C-alpha cells in the first residue's frame, strides 16, 4: 500500500489519512509494543 499524499492539517482528507495510519499501526502487532499503545492507536483511528 502506498503512502497517502500529505495534505494541509485543516483538510478533512488529511484527518482520514491520519485515521488510516493510526489503524494500520494498531493492527501491526509488534511483540515489543505495549497493549496500551496499540489500544491508543485504535482509539485515535476511531
């Protein structure tokens, strides 16, 4: 999957890009990551 184009912070599409990024981080289970950090990323995506 390619990286999305970076848009100005006030563009609603950038908020969606950030939500997708947070969700991708939350789905990426890394053994060294704290569960709380994964939950935070999932919450940010929502």
